[in-house]
C-alpha cells in the first residue's frame, strides 16, 4: 500500500505516517518549505517539499507516487488564528483542498481520500443542542469553521460527481505530542514545563476557562479515522470524538497537578477569542458503530503532552 500524507510534519499527519509505517506500508509526507521540520539536523527523506497551493507541483507528486491512500491534513488548522488570517485560512483550506481533489481525480481516481473536516463547522451551539449529531444543520461562525464547511462540501461533491472514495471525518479537538502551543492545552503545558524548568516565573496566563470541549487523543483519532476509511461510507460525515466534554478549568487543574508546580493563574484578555462556543460535545455513536473504542484517558493524554513539552524546552 502506498500512502501520501499531506501535512505530514503536523501533529495528526505525523501520527498517521507512524501508524501506516508500523504496518509496512510505503509512506510519504508532504510539507511546505516553510514547515519548521526543514530545520532538522537530519532530514526525513520521506518528506516531500511541496505546497498544496501549487497545483502543478502537487500533480507531479501524485503522478510520481500514485498513492492508494491520501490523508489530507494540510491546512491553516487553528480556529482562533483564523480571525487574523482570514484570507490565508479560506485560500489554504478551500482552494488547497480543491487542488488535492482535482489532482487525485486526474491521477488516482480510485484512491481512498481522507479530508480533515472539523467540529467548528457546527458553529455557536447551545447546551441543549448537544451532543451534536452529524445530521445537524451547519452554522459555522468563524473563518476557520466556514472554510472547513467548504472543505467538507467539496469532498462530498467529488464523491457524488465522480464516484471517488472521499471520507469526511468531523474532527473534534485532537490532543497529542508534537503540536505547537496554538491551542489552550498545548499553551498550558508549555508554560508549566518552562516554569518547572525555572525559565518562567510561576505564573500561568490563560484565556476563557469556562468553556467545555470534547477532546480526543490523536492516537485514538487516527485509529478512528482509519476505521472510517475501512468501514464507513464515502461522502458522509462522521464525528471523530469521545462523547465527553471537559471544562478547560478542569484540564488546567489536571495539568498543574501533573506538573507538580505551584503557580498563580492569571487571566489574560489577549488569549480570549472573538467568538468562543460555550460547549462543543459530539455524538460518537456513528464512529462507535463502526468499531471504534477509546484507548487513552484524558489523564494519560495530558501526561504525555506535558512530558513532550519537558523534552522540547
């Protein structure tokens, strides 16, 4: 099996590459020249430098590799950042995905394609709306959420129009190692690791701690998405989540306990979002019906994330 992972140096992409390599597949990753991995002392020869925005270059890669499986995780992937990177978010996520689908349809129309969709597509929901089911009307209210709704609809269009095997995971918040401090959990863990190492004052800066989120360990998420490609329906969305929501305050308390440091918690207005859903909780019944079961507890995930940051600072 030949596997191409777009966004192969990102958190989810790198875990996909590792998962397929363990099974002996031929695996390549795609990453922009601007990706930080280009600074590694020893380059990974399986990483191809190519931007999905360059359709001709992407077409050449597809023709050379002729992958059986395409995992598309290349994106402007941060909901909060999309307010300041609105054009880049829409251009990368929508037009980039159009390029991927177009090239695949031209070169490998029988390949299985997984497109990273998002829980942000649901929009500003109320507590009584949860748990969110896949047949709910999408009302995204952030640039990122809108871009991902477009991504999902492109995938559905190609599945319907061309009979392509396009799988649409609505990914809730994935948590794991090798992620930048662009999300609350990673930012908390980075600050706590620096404090423990004596490189920051014992003061942690936080945003809104009242919201609830449905988190999934990236290893569980990759497992669920692979099950989706094996047993799920093309062109149909599936929530990739655990069906349990944690308050951000609870996550912070758990990380502080794991770190073993005494800190002062400081509310920082700069870390509050323009729009922030009070609750995001998914219904996981569709993916569970395909055979998915959770492996990692929230505590296990956070312990691994904190240990990862201790090794990185």
